[in-house]
């Protein structure tokens, strides 16, 4: 294998859409990740913990129509990391403004998620819409803080929403086609 060709190929690699994607770097930093299960959440928080961030805020979208168990497990993972990294605020949303019908949060899912985070008290804020959640997160930002935007499909366009609400430009990796869509259409 040609080492120069490998180096050239790696220099062109931009990463994967919504996987620990730094979408804004200025007086604060914003990272977008499609973390949607405990292993994904652990990977994001382990990577962030290695950096020893000064302060961390999170907006997390509950997994809609995926069941109580996955939501309870995700909330337990967030609670564990909230204590370790002092996530403040931890903003949880059901993304009623961005979720497609197949991604809507069902009442038992929201109840399980809320119950698993009950021990965090005022550290957790709940919002109905992603817009509300991102707005609250922006209000909490201060120099040196890291904002994590975490969640599945209802958050796929969160970079644009953040840019709009914060009045900044973001950088986003190319978005893959939606299911059933080809690159040509």
C-alpha cells in the first residue's frame, strides 16, 4: 500500500455527519452527535471527559416510539455522566416541533425518561420543542463552555437551528441521503 496515497486519503477525510461533529468553535464550542443509545452516549462523554472541559451543557432528544427500556437506559446513562461532568443545564426535549410521526415521544417513554433523571433536580430542564431547548442552552453559554447537542433523527437539522438562534455560522459535514433516497434525487 502506498503511504503517500493513504496520507492523501486521510487528509481528505472530514468525519461522519453528526458524530462528535464540532459545528461551532468560538468563545464556546458546540458539538453535535446522533447519540441514541447508552453506548453512543458513553462514547461521546468519554471523549469529552478526556478533554477535561471547564463546563458542559447538553440538549438531549428523547427517543420517540422506540420504547420505555431504551429511554430508561439512555436517561440512566445521562444521569451518570451528569454527576461526573456536572452537566448544567441538562436540557431534555421531546422535539414535538421536529419529530416525524414515527419519531414522536409516547407518554410512557417520557415518563420513564423523566423518572430516571428525577435525582438530578434543578440540573435538568424539560422542554416540549427542540427550539425551546436550544434557546435555553444558548442562554446558558459562557466563554469556554461546551454545548453538546445529542439525539437521533428529530435533531438532524439542529446545526441550522443553533446557527439561526445564536446568530452564528456553523460548519456541517455533508448529510447522507435519507432512507429510500439516492444521491441523484
